C-alpha cells in the first residue's frame, strides 16, 4: 500500500481542507505527510478544533451511572429487611409481592429484595446468630431468671414444645422441639424432664440459684416441676 493510502496519512491530510465543490469539502493528499503532521502539532486553530471536538464526543458518550451496592452494604440492607419480616411476624413471601418489590426498588434501585429461599435459610440463621450475641450478655447479667414452657402445634399437626426465659426487660425465646412420635407420651414427667434439661443449657453449672420461677401451661405439669413432683 502506498503512503497515500495509510490511515494515518488520510487523517493528517483531512485537516488541510483546500476547497468546496458541490457542497463537499476536498483536501490535498500529500505524497509525504510528515511536514503536515509537524505543522498540526503546532497549529493553534487545529488544536482548538480538536479539543472542542473531543469535548463534544465526551458529552455524546457520557457514561450512564448505574446504581450499585457493594457486597457489604447489600448484605446489611438485606439483614434489615429480614429482621423486619421476622420481628413483624410477616410471611416469608412478603418480598415476592409486586407492590413491596416496587417500593424497595424505588427506595434503592441497586437493592435486590431477598425472596423466600433466603429469608427461610441463610438470612434466618444469620439474623438469629446476630441476635443471640446481643441476648446472651443480657441474660448473663440478670440476677434472677424466670422460665415459661408451653406446648403448641405446627401446620403439620405435630406437637411442639417451647421454652422462653423472662427477665426484667422482657421475654426471650430459648428453644423449640418438635415431636411427631405417636408412641411417645408427653405427660407431666416428660415435660418436667425436657424443661429442666433445656434450662440447664441456659444457666451456668452453679447458676440454678438464679432461677426464680418455672411456669408451665397446666397445674398438672407444674407439680412435676417441684423437687418431690
């Protein structure tokens, strides 16, 4: 390819417009554009034109800022949303509601609302671990502890035994256990043994003196909580 045909030569020569024919600009294409290139490096009019042209190009190709959240900020936001669901007793499918997702995305377009799988899995575990780290010091610092136990059932009609600890500032959930063995008798003696075993996991080895009260749902179960029950 001859020097005239090199792309860089065409760019240099294009800066030297010499005439206009029929509304079209033409330019002279030198056999050797070295002198023209050197001239353009010092030509103020040409340099100003190029600077203005680059500025216009940047405006036309302005970068679109897409809202983003770094992983730490996204995780913190999802934890707050999860706690709102748990503490408010809301269904895990709350974030699947089109109106709720629209509200969350309007508030922060970079946020990804957690759905049921996350709310019932990893976020539930993470929120529990974070909460228990706040609760344990409060229970440990309390002089006296009160425990309450009660039996409920789940949506599968399985029997569930629950235990809570009550201190001056309020009640805290301790644990639940599901029993679906029809041959297992959950009588007063069983309830007492189960409750005392779970309480032992909460108090220290020498902390039984801190227990002020153990309350159950029936007088029958209450009798078995007594030392000679």
